C-alpha cells in the first residue's frame, strides 16, 4: 500500500510540474483581426482613389464597390506597395503640398494585409456611404458649361497642328472662377487643351473655327488647361480667376492620331465664386525654347528662370516636358542671396503631369528668381523615347520637346477686385 501511495504521489507531482510548465509558457499570440473591404479598405479608396476610379472617369476601372475592386486586388496591392498609386512624384524632402496624394504607411499596410488574407468582403453594414460626385465631373456640378462649336474630325494618322475654337460666354457681368474642369470629348486623341480668355475689344487674327492660327493677337490670358489623366482644378480659398463681361473662351486643341479616324468635341465646366476673391490667381512661367538635345544623351540639362517684379505669394507649381523628360527642380533665389528648393520631381512622368499646391502660399519678395533645372533622357534606355537617334529641339508635337516651369501666384499689392457689368455680348 505504501508503494501504491508513493506511485500516486509521484504521478501527481508530475502533473503539477507539467501544469506549472504550461502556465509559465507565454500565451499564444492573438489571431490578427480580420481585414475586410467594407470596414477597412473602402474608406481608404473613397478618400484617395475613387475621384478617378469610378465609372466614366480617367482611371481604367472603378473601385467603388467590392465587386469592382475584388478582381483587381493583387494589382492594387502591387501598385500601393511600390507607391506608384496614387500618383505623386514630389521629393518629400522639399516643400509641403495640400494635394499630396501619397497613402500613409498604415493605409498601405491595411491594403496589403487585406489582399494577403484573401481579400475578404466583410459585413455590408460596415460599408461607408460612397462619396458624392457630380456625374461626369471631378469638381462639383458646374454653374456653366461651354462646348466647342463643332465636332472636330481627327484623322487616323499624320500630324495635326494646334487648332483653335472660340466660344462666346455672353456674360453680362464679370465672373470669378473658383473651379474649372476641361472634359475632352475623346480622351484617346486629345493630347492637351488650353482654354484662354479673349476679352472684349481684343485684337483678333483669323476667326475661322478650327484654324491652326490663334484667333487672338493680344490680350489673351490662360484660364486653365488639361493634360493626360488630369482631373479638374479647384483654386485655393480666397483666390479666383477672372472672366470679364462679354469675353469669349478660346480652346487650343492638340490632337494625336491613334490609327483610327475619329471625332472630338471638348467642353469646359466653370464654377463661380460666391463672392469676389481677396486676390486674383495669375499664371506665370519660366520657359526655355532654345535648347538642343543631342542624340543618345541620357541626361541633358536645360535651364530656365523668371524674376518676380513685385512682392507676390506663390501658390502652385507644375513642370511640363514631353516623353524625354527625366526630372525637374524649382529653386527660389531670394534678393539676399539665399536659395531654397521649392519642388523636386526626381522621376518625371509625361502621363501624370501633376500640379503641386503649397499647403501655405510662399512669400516671394520683389526680385526673387524662380530657377528651373530639367534633365532629358534621349537615350535608348528611355523606353518612351520616340527616336533616340534624333537631335531634339522645342516643338509642339510630343516627339519634340518642351521645357516650362508653370506657376501660379497672387500680387501682394493688389486690392480686392471690383465686379463690373455690361450688356451681354452678341
């Protein structure tokens, strides 16, 4: 009996030791919370992506619903993980911009986890309400829409020079433009559009619609433009652009044939400011038209500059080059000799010609030079290069090149504008 008791005690002690050992071991880590489209991913897409990724917009597919997004899950994961979507090319070491489209690392991790764990839909009750957009526009519903007066044929091939179309506004009073959007009628062949304002009494050249000569000799100012994959523009609070009573709008159209004869009829939508702005938003540029890029040169440098003739505040920057564009940098050189890099785009992409809007407008005193430095890759390594054996100069067509540092600004000395009225234009 004593022996049996001893065995029982031994067995009991063994169980105690096992229990104590198990208790001393750390608990198994909790299983990660499920990541779902409805609860976790849709809010990210709604905030950052669906302005373009919705039906009839510039993106190739909609991401509004789970059914829309699920077939693209792996592609979405790849593009956000490598930070090529949403598109944003500014070097974060220079400048802070209000329209910075980059996803936070937390948002990227969420999308990656969603895809890696099976791209689960989730509970329908977690789905947020989709953002409200005006059908056909990335801005709100326009107050006025103006359309080219006729449908323009675009041939299947060949070179189409810039064409100009004039549309009267019939405005009986000055209009302040708070937002605008240019909607190509056929994105497949519209390379770019620039809409300018022709004021009453301006000297005119040829008036024939669709002429390859601008129907304006003087007093023409740019209102807005669009390039590939570009949404509408909403101007900074307290600023607007002016269209005077009786003015007309001039559409500069650049078409690129794509192998199929087609037609286009482009429109512009305008949203009016509810009251006159504190400042008029103006356009400026630092441009160089006298460069020559040698054949095969992988890193040809071109410079331009503009000096401000009065105290101003700088609002936006937009570099422009064509297919050989490689990088672009804006630098402010102040009258006291200081210099500051305002924007550096280390990898320029012709297909995403973004405007960079400062979080806080930058004060530039009179005499400040806005210096721009661009590099062009005219080598075989540039897969977008139309012809690496060609010597390249300034030209309108995409196989030629441009070097423009666009910017927008307001004048510090300018007083709040006054609205004027006149009889409607006829």
